[in-house]
């Protein structure tokens, strides 16, 4: 199986692209691939599940459903540390399956994976 890295920088300002990224990550994980999602910039807001619960795109896909399935599949959901700090999000604010990470980790992951950027 392959390793996939989904890098998402889109938040509530572009819900369709954000949900689609999570949907594709879910599909890859469902096919047995090793998947990591790295949230940066505005995408760190998706670590707020209350916000994710309110988003449904025109196809009918809901952000919260994508996140829950990724959590259930054990997909790593990494949150950019400086991006989170700038938005007053700390490690204690993150739900299960999300963890604070750094640009250095992002680059290391990208070296070994097929990268999708949204």
C-alpha cells in the first residue's frame, strides 16, 4: 500500500474544497493506504468539531462525517503549531485523533508520501 499526505489550508472560507480533501483522505484510508492529514492556516479551525458539525457541501457531504470516519480509521490529523497558536488553539483544545505538529514533520512526511494539497 501507499502513503498519502493530504495538506489542507482551507477552512470555513472554502468549505467545499475542505470537505473534499477530507473525503479523499477517507477514501484513501478506506482502501488500506497509510494516510496523514496536515491542517495549516485556516484549516486548523476544523479541529473545532462544533464548527465542523455545521458544514455540509452541495454534494451532501458533511465535514463532521469525514472527520469522524478519519478518526475511526486511525488517520493522523496533524495541526500546524504556529497556525493553531495564532488562532488561540492549543493542544488541550484538540479532539481525539488530532495532534499539534510542525513544518519539519510536514516536510519529513512529504518526502515519503504522495502529496495532495488543498
